[in-house]
């Protein structure tokens, strides 16, 4: 009898353990389908022939065509928009990383008056909704005669991504043992040499995760460029994408091709950095 009861208890325990494994995987699978299917449908529609884009029944099997991509890339100034987006995004991310490295190092390693206030200011800047700053930014750019400027847009995007970059890199710098830096100083390195030879190589996960976040933020930003850049030569891809359907009517195939072209750089960057980026975000969030 005791053996039977023990076997039943063990069986119930195994069932509970199996159920505990199944439902999280099932939820993850459902969420994956929900989030991935729109992306799949966007890309698949961009390759469908025009006659199969709008049908009463969904079409999953078709002969792919690149005609929609040709329509999208042949738009006037398309490559100008690509260059503008890459310029403002890469420029903003590099500036943010440069300033955040110096600021994070100063916050973690140095003691100065107003240090806590600086950290609080960074947190407040991170929480502030940038949409409410659009009018203020427009007035400043207008009075300084800096409208329709890629340089102005780069500086604004740099300010947008800087608080998160500072906060994340601060956590990574704090996670580096101070003894390593002190050992480098004892060996004859200056503070700058110790930073670049000891601390900087250990910040690779943090640099990648913050770069990915900054790239996505600047690449997708729409409100600022809509207000500040009215000349078509100063557009970026998000603004071009919103006006694409207007230019081509209801050409949904070309619209999906344009959307796919816009999404590809972020997807490629994420696939390249995904392991270090995910680990970097979680590590930087709990350390320091």
C-alpha cells in the first residue's frame, strides 16, 4: 500500500512538472506567432504578384516577384532618404556612446558635488516623453535657422538616446572591479590608458546592447523629422514611408516592399547582436 501511494505521489509530481513545462512553452509559442505573423505577412506580400496581393482568401503559395521592390527603390530621392537615415542614426548613436562612456565613468569612479543630482537628472530625462518636446525643439531650431538640417536632427536624436545609454553603461562600468583599474595604475598606466586598456574591452556587451537600442530609437523616430524637416531632400525613411502610399495610391505590394526595406537594417542588426545585446541589457539593468 505504501509503495502504491508513493508511486501515485511520484506520478502526480511528474505530471505537475510536465504541466509546468508545457504551459510556459505554449504561451511563448502563441506570443511568437502573434508577433511574428505580421512581419511574415509584410515580407510575403512584398514578394507576391500584384494579382495576389488583395484576395478574398489568403495566399500562402505563390511565385515570388521583385517588381514591388523595383517600384519602391525607383522612387525619386529614395537613396537620399536612405543616406539621411543612416547618417542621423549612426551619428546619434556614436555621439551618445562617446559621451555616455565619459559620463558613466565619472558617475561610477569619481566623487564630486552634484553626483546624485546628475544621476537623478539622467533618470528624469529617460522618463520624459519626447513628443511633448516637439514644439520646443521646433522653436529652437527655427530661431537658430537650423530647420531642414540633417545635423540638427542628428543632435536631437543624440539627446534622445543619451539618457538610456548613460544609465546602461553606468551599470556595466560599475560591474568592472575597481581593483583591475588600480592594478593598471600601479603598473604605470594613466587613468585614460587604464580605461581604454582595462575597462573598455570589458564593456562590449553593454556597448552592443545600448547601440542596438539607440539605433532602433533613432531609426524609427518620426515626430521630430515630421516637424523639423519640411524639404523633401531632408526627409528620412520613416517620413518617406508614411507618404509612400499617397504617392502610389493603393499599391499595397509596393507599400509592403517599402516597409520591408525599412525593417531590414534593424532585423539584420538585431540578428547580429542578439546574444550579446540581450545579455547586455539584463546585466546592465541589475548591476551598479
